[in-house]
């Protein structure tokens, strides 16, 4: 008599089971191969997949298969966006996520880059938490003593950078460990007034440019590996006055002073990781820029675009303007264009002022058309521009979204769209190029996430869930009422986000300031 294999004996023992009522149940799935079970699981919902994971270790391993969650990610978050594109054709036969073309991923094609192993289940959970506003909240006490104002904050690649006269330049991790990384004191320097992170710097070696009140600016290098700052260039003080805004995208650096002088520099490296003295390419001046304003430096295939967004007061309301300066690879100005919006009585419109430019002096338009029917909107509290989205926040609980059309021939600002949802004054907002935005109210820590694709323009239809309020886990009930009262504060208006976190600056009683980190992982 031949002996049966152990696996066959185990399977046979599982085939016949007796239920409570005496009937026999046949376990058909145990006879199937892993490949067939995986095929069955491909027809289940994500909720059913999570249920199957609790049945056995075998099912747990199969239900976590990356291809299952890759298909679920596409079906839940990519395909709905694709279907809103006019003329998009979707075949029901395309059931394999690997067969979907990268152009159908609409900005998420980076997740499909070859050679990069993605935890698709974790990506699905992360995107689901964003869509539902589910997160954990923690706070970083960034100052033991009250710092001298202003406290400046920037967020880049999971690192929060802060700058103030008292503590200097500091770096904090926003990930789960949320620890202090490094600091660099400002010895013998005027207070910082603006700073920016190089958006084109290496992933493990960030470059940060800090501008000061006397017109000087310093470029630092931060190493993630050694967790240290290194000063790599110091620009002396200038008679042009305080630096109000900075944009940095190597090899170019753009600064704007309080006197509205825009300077464009070209940087070049030298041995030892230092930076040679920057070459001043252009100095442009305006007389009509009003805060809030924003400067961005956007790289293209063989050129760069300097974008300056600002607000302009009119008799009845505020208009928004965009100035584009096109640079070639050597930094020469190809063209400069200006577009601005105004309320015409039929909605927010756009007009194109004179686009003539002088390489030594540049002026923006000082007046905008208006009508008596235009409402008296209050001055915007913040402005954020990430092409093609231009987002303004207002103290009347609303935001205004504009779509900027920039091509080889024209620059224009589309009709503005008012966004409702906040229940108190909106102190700050940030938008990214994919249409995702985050806004925060001045009081009450009301944070909202916006999906702005389809809100303006004709390319997309407006999604039904364009905005969701973030609802973090509640604090423990054991906390005293006094402590909760002491924790109340005012959001300063600065907010930033990446794929995993939202970071906001909160000012508490007596000037103490904390960083509030919303973790969506």
C-alpha cells in the first residue's frame, strides 16, 4: 500500500467538514491552486479582500497581492478621472492593470515607473484616507521660548524647514518619527524675511536659500545622511532693501525685494560642494504689486518660466495678475507676458495688458476694468499658484479658483470659480499642479482637502466630492477643559502638503508656535 503525500492528506481532511446542523460542507477553495484563488479574488471588492485576509494565512498572503490592489487603485482613483475627460474610451476587456497605458493614468504614471516596487495596498490606503479626510494629528513644539517674528516655514520631501532670528535654520522630519534633525544659527545676520527650497536639488541633499532684512541671502545645503547644514554661498547685503520672496530651481534663483525689484541669478557649482558667485542676469521692477504675492520657477524641457502672481486693488474689488518671464537654458529672456482678471459684472474675466518688456525695467498694469455691479470682495488672505491652478483664499469663508492658460501664443486667466465649504475665515491655502489643494481656517483648525479638476475650464466635469473636511482622531476625553482651552490657537495661514502629510503653523497664547502635522498614512 502506497502512502499518500502529507499535502494530499491535509487537503482531504479539509474537504469534508460537518456543520452544527449535521450537514456536510465541502471546502472547494482549498482544492484550488494559488493562481486560481488569485483569479477569484480579482472579482472581489476591497472590503471583501480585507475580510478574506482574516480567514487564513494563505488567504492573507494572496489577498495582499500587489496586482489586486494595483487594479483597485486604478478603478477607484484613476479611472473616474479618466472618464471625465471628453473623448476618453475605456474598454471593459482591460481587466489587467499591467495592460493599461500610462497616458490613461493622468498624472499617476509615476507610480508605474519600471524598476520601482510599489506597495499598492499602502498606496490605496493612503489615497483612500485623503479622499475621506481620515488622518492622525500630532504637534511639534518648535520653540521652547517665544521666537522673534517672523517665523518662516517651508515643507519639502518630508522635511519641515523653519527659520527665525532666535533659533536660526532648523530641519524637522514630518514622518512617523517626527524628530528634530539639525540646526544652523544665524550669527551676525539680520532677521530672515523669506526663504525657499531648491525644487531641483538632489533627493538626499536639499539646498535652501534664506533671504534677510538687509537684502543679503545665503544658500545652505542640508544632507539627509549626515543631518547637517553647510553654508555654501553668502550674498552680501544690498541697498535694494529687504528680500520679500524667493524662488529657487537650479540653476536659477529669483528674488524679490520689498521695493518690488525682481532679480534673476544663475548659479554654478564649484569644487567642495560650494557655489560660485551667482551671475546677475536681469533686474526687473514693478510699481503695482500688492501682497499677498507668490513667485514660482517652473522648468520646461529646454527653458524656464518665472511666474509672479499678485493681487491688484480696484475700486470695488481685488483683481489677480500673473506675470510670466520666459528664460532659455542660458537665462536670456525670450518673452514676458502679463495677464490679469477683473470682475466684469458677468463673472470673473481676463484681459491681456501690454506685454512689452525692458531688460532693465518692467512695469505691471495699475488699473483694471470694473462695473458698478461688482461685489466688494475683501482682500485675499493668501495666494497659491501651481500651473495651471491659481487659488486665492478670502476672509469671507470662501476661496476663488482661476485656471491659467499659458501656451506659445497667449497667456490668459480664465473665469474664476468661488469655492464654498469653510465655516470661518480662510487664512491660507496651497494648490499643486494635479489639482489637489488644501485650505485651512484661521480658527478652529478647520482643514479641507479639495480636488479641483473640473472646477474650472471645459476639460473635466466637476466631481461630486470636490471638497472633504479633515476629521482627525479626537483627543482623549481625560484631558481637562483648561488644557483644551490653553491648546486653542490661531492658524497663521501657512499650510503645505505632500503625498503623506499636511503641515500647518499654529500660533498659541503668548506667541508660542507649534507645527501641526496631519498624517494620512
